C-alpha cells in the first residue's frame, strides 16, 4: 500500500486493537480455542494473506479486479467522497486498488512482469495489512452504490467484502468485528442473548399482548407445522422488543399461523460484514434447520437489511444449502396481507409526513424496492419520496457493520453529509426504514446534523394504523 | 479519544460517546453524560432508578442488561424507558450509566 | 508501394494479430481457471433479463447516475470508442479493400471519426493530468495507453488519404503503431473490452436472479418456491 498517499481522513492510521482478542485467548473462549475465530499473531501474515488471496479468489472477483480502467466515474457515487471531494483516498477506485495492486502483483501475471508499470505491489508487513483493514472496514460501508455506477460492472463492494474476509482470517480486524463474531459463533446470536433471556422477553411481550388483545393472542415459540417461521434481530430481544409486539399484533389480526424458533432465530449475520463465509454459513444454517425441524412452510425475516440479504440470498450459498422454503421479508408479508384484505388499516392514524429510506442490502443486493412503498402508501396519509431513492439511495452511514466499529465513527458521520441533505429536503417528520442498522445509522445522522426527524420501521407504522376487528 | 468537559469534570469518552473507562463512572459524570449525549437537563428519580439498576447489573455481570431486566427491576413499562432516555436503553440509558458500548448492531 | 510498406500492411499486422489472439486465448484460459460458485436460491427474476440489462448498460446513458448526470462524458466515450473502431477498420480496409477509400466522402467520414476520437483522448488526458483524484489513481500504463492512443489516432488521420505515392511515411507510421498496439493491448488497460462481458455478465446474472435488474415494479411471488395457501 502506498505510504506516499496522504490520508487527511486519518482513518488509515487507526491502530490494530487486539486487547479483546488477547482477553478471549486468555479466557480460553470456545470460538478461539477451536479455531473458528482467528486471533492476530504478529509475523508471517503477509505470506498467509497472499496464499489466501490466491486460493480464494473467484471468477467474478477476478474479473472485477482486472476490469477497472481507472476512469474515476465511481467517485461521485460514494458518500465518503462527496463529503471529502479533495481526498482521492475516499474514491471507491482507490479503495479497491489497495487489494487490486496486490492481486496484480501476485495472481495476475500481467502485473508480475513490470509491477511499477501497472501499479502492482506487495503489502510491506503487518502495518500495511492494518492499513488495508482501515480502508476496507473503516472507509467503506459496502453499500454497493459504486458498483451500480461503474460502466465496466466492477463490483467494488464485493472486493471489499472479500478483502475483509482475508483479514478476518488473520485476526486483523476492528475490535467490534471480533467481539460480535465471537458472540455469534458462541451463542448463535450476535448479542449473546441466552435462551432464558430470549424466552423471558417473549413471555413479557406475550403478557402485554394478551392484556391488550385478550387471552387468544400469542407469541408462539417452537410451535411445529406453522405457516411462518419468524426470525428476528437480537436487538429486538435485548433492547427493543416493541417490534416483536408490533409483528405479533399484526399476525394476530391476520389470523396467521406463526412461530419463533427457540434456536436459530437470529436472522442477522456478521459473516456478511466480516467477510467470513464460515460464520455466514453457521448462522444461516441454524435458521434453515430450525425451519426444517419445525416443519414451517416459509421463513419470514423481520425488518433488517443485512439480515435479509444474508438469510434470503447469501446464506444459502455460504452454507451450501439448497433453498427449499420461500424466504421473505416481513414487509412482503405485510404487503400481501393488505392486498388480500387480511388486515384493515386506517392511514388517518399516521398523519405526519413520512419518507422512506431504502436499505443498501435490500435495494441493491436484494429485490425489495416497491413492496415497502406499497405498504407505506396504504398506512400513511402523507408519504413522500426521498431523492435519489430506490437503487440509487445513499447509505444511512451504518452499513457494512460500521455501527459496531466505534473507531471509524467521526469519518462515518462526516460522510453522512449527503444523507443529511437528502433527509432534510424531504421535510418529513418521520423517516421509515426496514433495517435495524439504518435505524441507528439514520439516528446518528439526524442527531449529528440536528434534523427535526425521527426514525421508524414499517412494522411500527402498520401496527399504529391497524384497525383491530371488533371484540378483540 | 474525545473529551467532554463540564462542571469541572474532564470525561474521556470513545467516538460513540460511551465512557472510555467505565470503572471511573460517578453520579456527577452521569449528569454530564445525560446532558451532553441525551440532552437531559436534569435526572429525575426515575432516571436514577434505571441508571442505578444498570450500574449494579454491570458491576455484577460485566454486561449490559436487557431492557426486560430494566423494566422488571424498576417496574416501568417498556415505553417509559424510551420516554426517559430518547436514544433508548442501549445508546441512552447504558451510556448515562457509564457502560462501554454494547456489542453488535446498536 | 514499397515492399517495406507492403510487409507492414500485411505480414506484420497478421503476426501482431496472431500474437494478440494467442495472449487473449491464454488470458481466457486464465480467467476460466477461477471457479464460480453455484447458485442455491430460487430465482425471483430472470438471469437472462438481468444479464441483458447489464450488457446493454453501455447503450443506456440514462441507466446509471454516473452517466446520466454527465452526458458530455458519455458522448466523449462514444466518440473515442467509435473513432478507435474506425481506425482499426481502416487498418484492414487499406490492405484488403482499398477500393472503399477511393470514395472521398467515405475517407472523410473515417478521418472525422478518428480525429474526433483523438480530441476526446486529449480531453481525457488533460483531465487525468490535472484532476488530483484521477492522478492519484492513475498508473504509468493509464497515461501511456492514452498518449499512445492519441498518437496512433493522429497517425491514422494522416495515413488515411491512403496515397503511398505521395510519401509512405504516414502509412508506415500508422501500420507500425497499429502493430505495436496489437501487441501491447493484452498487457494494458486497453484490453478491458476482453473483461467487459465477464464483469457485466456476472453482475447482471446475480442481480437478474434476485430480481434487482432490470429495475422493475414489485413482483407478486418474490420469495422463492411458491406454496399454495401459505402464510
């Protein structure tokens, strides 16, 4: 990596913090002991990195690494660059070039003959690998906006995830990534929620629900032969179970047959962020097997961008599991309920102006763009678009797992400039998103840029607009 | 790391505004954090009930309690926690109580 | 016409072409050695439609924000690539179908295209040299390829009257440079057209499979294998 390059953002020099790794080793944590989670060992990391690079690169990656012509058309598609237009290191092409030059030097024979000519190079020790870590984890939210704006079809976001995966194998990762991966490996969910905690919180929500809707209302756990296996984000259990209650009210009103699984309920997947396909496979397989165990007829994923992408799409590939059941977002279910008249809503209960923020992982790496809009138009009196929107929307700043990496927060918020401008221009009071990451990402942007707005999810708005049948 | 200076206190916090050294937490710091991070001018007895519970739980288990536990211990309904701490249990209450940033998507 | 020029127009070109073909063949073998994962999800959209959309991107300046907001750059791209195609075509027409260039207006059109491409190249070079962002990401190959193309296009304009009797210099220069171009291209960024179909097909196939491309309205069954009466 070029040392000449100035990095006014300062992110590139963030040190490698291995305190949590050392502690995990000392405590003999199971994930570290059995080698599922790698820790950093100083020494021969460059050699290992090159070996992994050569072994893991796939054809789509290889062509993305070869095809770039350095035209720079991607620069303006990146929210980091828009906030720091004088800083070349903020362009997607510069970031991708940091792995591209290593690939050219060591895998692609055209860069081996005259490395200087093609700007090919080798990392100069662990310090360079740490810089690479700061580029791919700290200066990119893997939102894939540049991919969609590349004339050559170079998938820079894919390259970033790939590079993250190589560094994760060496323990050269931000502390937050290590901690969350550890918890997800060891407890099956990324917030280390125990089964007792899980069941108690569900019971609590169930009691509240029955107090409102009567004894017939339920939040079933591990009930076999249901239509829907409902899977959630651990933060819904740990810090914000309101969304579980919203979903339960709506399922109740629609007369749905549904259940949560006792194990395999975490639809989030830090493997997507760390680039660790093995973790990705482990977490998603838990969920697919839960559906099989309970003989559910479809898997429904609560509102979560990366969770949706991981569970709906990437997880099947990571885990080598052929998709057997329909796998969909709760928002698609809500849309169907509205279309089929299974729930009745009154948009008069959501009078504030509402805008919608498309999650990167759903709009650009998934397939749900119109569905949330169709729902919002039914449940809100004043729905208005943000511009740009859909596949051209800008990241909330919290994508790519950045919310778990505190050290990169100042740059992340600075890069939120364009997001703040987008939000402000809508003059909406509520910004709705179907992603837990986006809730916090947008919340940070709103706080940092002093915007008079609040973040809500689709479930909350639908639940508020829900007209319950008389007698319930 | 950033420093918050107020009321004669110099508080070192991380980039997310969580205490850099959770063990150094004092009630005076809680007031400063509540003002700086949550915009709360005053901590009512209800705020203190939540904060003291979180503090005690953390001292015992080195872990942020689930919101379920906060409600059980204080007897507050869920919505009350959000009324008291606008940023919610994790980024609001736990921060004022001087806990390190909880891991994961928060 | 001298023997030297005849050799330049024929044997030298064919040798250079053969070399380029060989390197490209090796390059393709190299690309195909990388594995491709198997798709395990049930498609929401059509892979073919996504692939088609992805490949047609080149002709849809409205499809991407990056071209939509910079129509001038798109025009520059079209002009540059058409001019290069014209110059390549000329390198075949001169030895194998010289009759075509006996018509003045055909010659004129070719020269105009090639000259315009040269100007587009100059504009790109100026930007690459003056824009700090582009400078930071440019390699020596990026500069050289551009400078070389400009010189080669200029030679094309000068050679195109195709009148060896008036002096063989311009024709020798054009064919000499063309031969060098053919040999150099597979090792430089100019060879990007070889990768273009691959990168666009893989991206389009994935996004087509997921129903993200072509961008369309909501799908009725967007979750995989359909089951009657579920949920």
